[in-house]
């Protein structure tokens, strides 16, 4: 498992996260417009930067949890004959 394949697997999650972040900014902007105010561009950038930083931290932690299990699985598939029982390390997530 490399980083690119991991990000491709998580594409829908990333797209939904960015979509919901955009939706939140739009809703806040509309609420402020009805009140006679508006978000500054700097505030919008700040909200995006915080959201993307949170997404990056989540993806890095998730990648670190998945990569060790997947690398062990790849070595088992390539090294050991199929008739020999294999032992994997304890799974860290439900997905594994």
C-alpha cells in the first residue's frame, strides 16, 4: 500500500469532507448576509486552512494505522506458500 492508493481509497471521504466544509461556509455566509454582515476573505481562508489541517491529521493517522498491516499482508502473500497457515498481526481497525 502506497500513499497514492490510500488516498484513492479515501477519495469519497475527502470529497465529502471538503463538500461539507464548503456547505458550512456558505450557510454561515448566508446567515451573516441576512443579518447585514459578511465573512471576510481572511476568515474564509482561516476556516478552510483549519479544516484541511484537521483532514490532513486524520489521513496521516489513518495511513499510519493501515500501512503496517497492509505491508505485513503483502509480505505474507509473496513469501509464504498458500498451504502454510499464516498469522497476521492483530487488526487495528474494523476494516482490517
